[in-house]
């Protein structure tokens, strides 16, 4: 059975092979992490998400005062960075207190999230953030409209980072737009938050699901979660997806899956990323993308822009990719020789390659 699911979170693997070790893409903006531990952002900057004063940035612009960073994650219009001292620093939109500060004022300058220390990993959703500490506990803050904070409380949002119960000692953490998932030391995956399309593993639709065990995962190597679905890569290179299956089902099967289903068209998958409408996977160096073909950036000659592409389509000219990052507007891939190339809808400079063209139709090197 094949389940090709439509389009949130970015999966990256750090390396010292190039100046940019990690890229995370949000809504019309993105941020990158250099091997020196500094951060640059580009694209739409009107909510402070570029981390600096000034208008939109068509090419990467440094985030002042931020160094010794080991991980960067971006949400819809905000960003967070993990520093090597275990603290978390966020900036941009704060409408849902996702900066960890108890007001709704946007901020262009990174500020430390209160109460977070000894953090080993961060994961940012559309309007919330989560952090995994070295002791295996996970704490979340920000929007709770869909139960993203994983706690039995009805508040719409919360600045204070608090522990998510009933998930065990966590070794890996991922966030979707309205939910989050973890893998604990037993290898079990548990998800919580919005499960309107069973994307948090519930057998029935649930808009505020508590931590729920996800079945049929196999040995999980990595994961990426979107607004209505999620996909994981197993240790054996299989790609399995669950949640919304509105497009891409073969032979008229159910529209949603509460447990991961294998995507049989791809094998030996080494990296995967998804956001709202699109997804891309790396298989044996080739990048394959599918989803909504806005401005034809999926490299498939559909008759109308916005038509859905349900079969993975290879990106021309990319045969040496090692990683991929998908945003709401743009896609980027890391090449084995070093450096990233990006393409897609370029509104507000979202692709980051220094051009103001509406669409970047071919993979173009990201300047640094």
C-alpha cells in the first residue's frame, strides 16, 4: 500500500563540509547555521524573524550577537537557536508567546527562553517550541490551541516552558505545525497535539490529542512533521508516512492513516523534509519532491499551477545531495561537495539567493 501525503518541520544533519551546516525554512524566510556557530537569515523580515533591523533580505543576513550556536530551527515567523551552553535563544513573532516571553511584542534581537538550561535539542513548530534536556525530559511553550504543549490544560498559549508528561526518557524530538513527536529510549514514538487527520497517531480524529503511541514505526532514524501529516525514515532507509492522505492514494483507500504506511516508490532514503504543502526526500543522492506544484517548482509539467503532484519527481541536476530542507515557499538541498542550493517561490526573497524574481526555477547556490 502506498500513501503519498501532502504537505511541516525540517530535518537536517550537521557536517563540517561547507560554510552552512544546517538550514531551516519557515514561511517566506529561512535561517542557516555556519560551521563557526553563527546564524544568518533571509526573506521576509516584517515580524523580526530575520533577527536584525531593516527590510526584507533577499540574501542571508547575519543575526547580530548570536554565536556558539549548535542548532537552528524556524517556525512560521520566528526562529530559535540552541547554543553550546545548553540555552535556547528565540526572536521574531511572539503572538502566541513562542519566544518564551509573556507579552505579544515581536523582537528582532534574540533573547534567552527563561527556565531552559542543559538543553540538548530543540524543535520548533508553527507557533510553539519544544526542548529536550540532557536528562531526557521535554519542555514546550508557546501556542496550545491544538494541545501542542502536551499537557492537560486548556490555555490557548503559555510563555513558561513546562515538562510534557507521559513520554518517557526522550532521545529524539520533532515538532510539526500544530503537534510534536518524540522517540524515547525504548525506541517508542509518542505524538501529541492536533490529530484532526490522525497525524498524532490517534485512531480517531482529535483536535487536542494527549501523548499517544505511534504504531508501525519500525526503527526510526529521523522524522519530519507537517501540518496534517508526518513521515519518518527507518534505519533501513524506508520512508513511512501517516495522517492526511487526501491525494496520492492508490485504488481508493481511506483518506487518513493513524499508523505509518510505506511509500514504495522510494527506497534507500537518507534524508526527508516536509512543510505545509510539499515534501522532498533524498535517495541515493537524488532529490525527489511532490505535493502542490505552485509555480511549477516541483519540476513537473502540470497544466495549472497549484496542481497536486502525487508521485515523487526528481529535481534535475541534483545527483549528489546529502540533505534537504523544505519550507512553506522554498526548498533547499545540500550537496556532497559542500554548500546548499535552493529553489521555489521567491516572494519576499524566501529562496535567499539574492534575486527578486518571483520564482527561482532551478536549484541555485545559496550565497554565504
